[in-house]
């Protein structure tokens, strides 16, 4: 993704973030199928998309946050770097 394609802000919802990454993955995968696979349908596209999106989230500074029981707090709670608290902040109440 280029800086011009990034329109996210601290207020983006998980749905907006995932939708943007899905659209980017779809475009990139179309090029991959056409140029690298010679136009052949890629049966492994879900794995390709997952890898592409994981790299996209990481490169943009997002991470999945889990509660203390190992479950995601709102179905999937993505936090941009600016919204993160330092480790241990707010604990011990």
C-alpha cells in the first residue's frame, strides 16, 4: 500500500480497516494471478489474502488485542499505535 491509499485514522472501525485491506488484497491478488500464475485461478487465495492482510496490518502498526482470558474483546479489537497504552498501564486496580 502506498501512503496515498491509506485513509485510515485513529477513528477507523475494525470493519473499515479490514475492508480497506481486503480491497487492496483483491487488487494485488488479481495482479499476482495474472502475472505470476499466468491467469490460472489460485485455489489457495484465502491463505494468500491472509498473509497479505497480516503484513498490511503489521506494517501499519496494528495488532490484535486479547483480554486476559485469551479472547478478543469486541469481536476483533484492532488498535492503531497511537491508541495503545504502555505495557502495565491501567493494571493493578
